[in-house]
C-alpha cells in the first residue's frame, strides 16, 4: 500500500516523517527490469525504513519455497526458448495438454516429458505449474 493511499492524515504524516528524505519506491536490486520495491509501511510505522522485495521477486521466492528449482523459478511459456522444430512440436503438445487442463477437458491425462539435460523439461514443468494455478 502506498502512503498516499492510507486514510488518516495523522498516520500519513507520521509515515512521511519517518520516511524523511528517502524514497517510497526503489528499483529492484535483484533485477532492475522487475520494477520497484516499496517501503514496508508496517515497519515505517515504527520508524524503520526497509523496502519489501518487488512483486516478481516475491513470486519467485514463493515458487522456490514450493520446490521449483531456482534456475527455472521465472519460467513461463512466454520465455521458453525454441531453437529447433522438434522442440516446437513438443511445445505444441505441452500447450495442448495445458490448455485442456485449463478448460477442464481431459483431466485424467498426465504429462510425461523425457529428454536429455538442458532440453527444457524443468522449464515447461514450472510453466505448466504456473499456468494451472500452482504457487499459491
Ligand atoms: Zn525483483
């Protein structure tokens, strides 16, 4: 919650006083492309200026806590890299399976992915987990 969205002039004034000349938002320190980190309003109430992780880093950490390997924690269908036609064919099969499960068709099937190291199985497994609503 941004300080400007907090109702109550006295609380807002206290928060702004505690913030001093520090910014309410700072760039994500892990990856500037993520966006911004916001000051922790709860701690700011007690005079401590500390910034929360950005939303993408929070989501990433949540997936890792749930067992997703850190190296593929940001995997999605959109950032899956297809470099040859067989990979495109496998991706199309994966996409069909995911869409069928999103639409709750064919729910009694499962997805089996086989391949050598580095072919994208973990990436697609994570992307399927996310696409099907996992991670909460
Ligand atoms: Zn981040």
